[in-house]
C-alpha cells in the first residue's frame, strides 16, 4: 500500500467496518508486525488510526482513469 491509495476497512470487529477512505500516512508498528495506518474516512470527514491487518486496498475505479483531450473546448462545462 502507498499513500494516496483508496482502502476499505474489512474487519467485522472494527466499528468502521465497510467504510472507505484514503491512506494518508503510516504511524509505526503494532505488535506483532502490523503497521498503524492513518486513513481519512470520507463519510466521517476525519482521519482514524487503523491497523493494516483490518484494511484492504481497493482497485482504482475506471472513472478516475478518464482522459481529457486538452485541445477540446471545455469552457461550457464550468
């Protein structure tokens, strides 16, 4: 996982189970050999520290990969 990746909390024991967010930082290790991740949760509007073992990376959405032709006039869409 890298900073900026979209993630989902996938542990049923966690109170934010199934919430999606964005990885914004790493905050050390949690024994045994598990890292703390700082994740901005979209629905809550704040960041939370969550163990990496409770998080799964999401695949990039096709809408995020949309290309825009710079030669086309996009002024009417503003």
